[in-house]
C-alpha cells in the first residue's frame, strides 16, 4: 500500500505539532502549514525529519492552494487533511467590535470552505487521471477539523470563539453530506484545550476527569478519524471534554 499523505493546516500552540508527530509515527508523509512565520520556524526544527513545514496565509484561496501544492510537489497527492483553526482571543459580547469581528468570522468560515473545496477538486482530479479503477473506491480521503469546546458548549464571555467555532462546525456537517458521494469524509474534534484551564482554573470543577485534553490525545483522535477504522464515520463530532457535558453543577473535590 502507498504511504498515506496528510496535510496539516494550522499548528496551533501544541496540537498541530502533536498531530504531525503521531501521523509520522504511523507511517504518514506529513506536510504542515501555518500562517505564523514564527510558529513555522519554531516547529520546523522540532519536526525535523518528521514533517515538511511551510508558512502560508491560510485564510485566502491562494494560501490554501499553495499549502496543497506544497504537499503535491513533495508527495504527488494528499489523502487526509487535519485543520486546526486559530482560536480568537477571549471576547465577551459587550466587547465585540462588530466590523473587526465580521472580518475575523469570515476569515475562519472562508478557510474552512476553501479547505473542503480545494481538497474535493484534488480528489476529483485524481479520479479523472486514474479512471474507473480509482473511481470505484468508496473512500478517497478525509478532512478533520480540530475545534475548541466552544463549538458545543458556550462559556460566558467567550462570544467570539463560540460563534466562529459554531460556523466551522456547520461547514463540517454540511460538507460531510455533500462530499460523501465524492468519497470524502468530513468530521470534527471538539476538545477542551489546556488554554481554557489556564485562563480560568475553576473550570476544573466542572470537568469530571479534572483536566483538559492533551495534545497527544487530540492527535490520536485525529489519526483514528483519518484511518480506515473510522470508515463509516462522517459528519460527526468527537467531543473530548473530560465528561463536562454530562456534569450538572460542579465537583468540589478539586483544589483551586
């Protein structure tokens, strides 16, 4: 079997690097892109011999196209995409600058849509070039979006992130339906990130397992959703919140 090729769009603080490492360990060829040159330089060294790392403006069509082109130039195709959208600063509803928020919201939404559109075109081209043999395959690729828990549960004062994450989740669910016939699966991971805990330590009392998701755990979940083991799963959201969505009230046993 050919080596699978995975493109990572967005490195985040730790998640993208963990995803790159885990996929490389599993035998994937990995290309990772991020908008921040500083972050690219940081992870290019730590991911040496594990992934090709590029800087690209991922909220533009040319940027997403260039990211895909980098993987195609290196490996000739892309089988999976793991997208890690940036999390906006914590902003309450009353603090929103509507004009600035509109720009940020549209950037996030545009990137998600462009990711699916560019990947669908790549897969369609592969089918055209390979003919009926490839076209008969049931699955030709997957796209997994790694989102914050705000896509599922809204915390007071986090209006900006919640609205943006919900918008991307809408792209995931609708895209999964439209792209299923193309052999492409689309899913999301909604994870309680360590950043949330560091900003508000009292949130631990609302989490039965008492902690946020680890980057390595998110990477493992992304690998599962990109593997044949999840062949029947599309349009779904894997929630990694330590049981928070099942808890009524708080747990007083945790120390502040």
